[in-house]
C-alpha cells in the first residue's frame, strides 16, 4: 500500500479478512457486553459462535461503541508514522462511535485526520470503505478521499429483513409504531438504512416473499447503473445467504460480489435469521 492516507473503520462492516489485508485497513471493534463479559466484535467472538450462543441464551447482550482512547491511541501511532487518516465509522444515528472518533481528533488537534459521518452500517459501509481504500491506493489525497466517501454514499443502498422486530425494539433502534408492523399474521418486515437510521419500508407474508421484494427494491434503486457491487450478509443463516447471493449474482452480474456476516454487534440489535442486501451502483465521478 503506497498511499499516505490510511483508512480506519470499525467492525460493523465485517469485511472479509483478505480485503482488510489487501488495502491495509485498520479495524477498531465495537463490543458486545454479555453478562459480566465483554467481547470485542469479530476479535473475541466471531459471528458463527455468536449466533449459536444468542439462540440459546436466556439473557440478551448489549453493545458499546469504540472508545475515545482506542481511537486516540491508533491516531497517535499513525500520525507518528507520517500518515494521514480518514475515519469511516458506523452511522452516528446508530452508535456513539462517530462521536468517539471526533473527540479523539479534537484532542489531538490534527488537520491530518478526517472523520466522516457515513450514515451507513454493515456492508453498505463496507462498500464506501472499499471505494475510499481503492482511491487511496491509487494516490488520492486526504481531501480527495473525503470527496470519494461522500460521492460513494449516493450510490449505495441497503435492504434487510429480520425474523422479528423484537431485537430492534429492545435496543431502541426502531420506534414502537413500526414494531407493530410485524406482529399481525407473522408478517416479515422489510427495512432499510435511510439517512443513517433504520426505517421500515414494508412487510410481506413470508421469508421467500421478503427475499423477492428486496431484490425488486434493489433492482429499482440500481436502475441499470454500472459498475455494480453487491453483498449478501446474514445473521446465522449461511445456506440461505449463499443461495440468495448466487441468485442475485445471476440476476445482476455484478463486478464484485461479497458474502459475509452481520457482525455480532449489529446482530445484537437485529437478531438471528436476518438477511440483507447492500449494493453500490454507478461510477464515482
């Protein structure tokens, strides 16, 4: 990696390790707090183990953001190496991680650090991170990387369906009125991340119809734009996710296709059985 611009993100995209290594990304994990134990997301607990534990646990975990100290320690190390830093954390509407990064930057009073409120999460954030990483590798400046992040945002979409809205409701990530959408007739809610927050966009009677509808909504939003990058990510349903990814790959012919997990921290709030599509469609001009 030749760029002097280093990309820092958090654990919620759950990017495949080969991409993290390829672009020299720095990943700061959020934490899952379960009883008296604290697990760093994707470090002390992996997705497969997490969803097995969640399925049988009598207590529900909570989550905590990346701390100011963790950001500041990493920033000091990178600045000492002569690097510039762009931070792309989970949406400020979903976590205080963004505020931690801002506080750490302010503490250091450095103009070599840029912190973006991505308004994204999971692989929607992952595609923004990868767009910036590829620009940085090609020699983009810190200011150019910021512009790439902002332009990429307009090309990204994400839809997901959950088994139950109970986890989102308990975590305060969706309001009570929208919680009622899924209670009648076992409806499967359809949700998206819009302006950095979770919004309900509809409901259907079965998981099969939910997957069909997500594909239709994605196709409408993609609107034929290329190049297309797509990801399917899931909370403990690998076989379903693999089949869905194969179906979308055949339908959309993306230039990049990524299968990954809903990270344990995000899984705490959406619950097991969640399946999601994220995409980035179009040229960054």
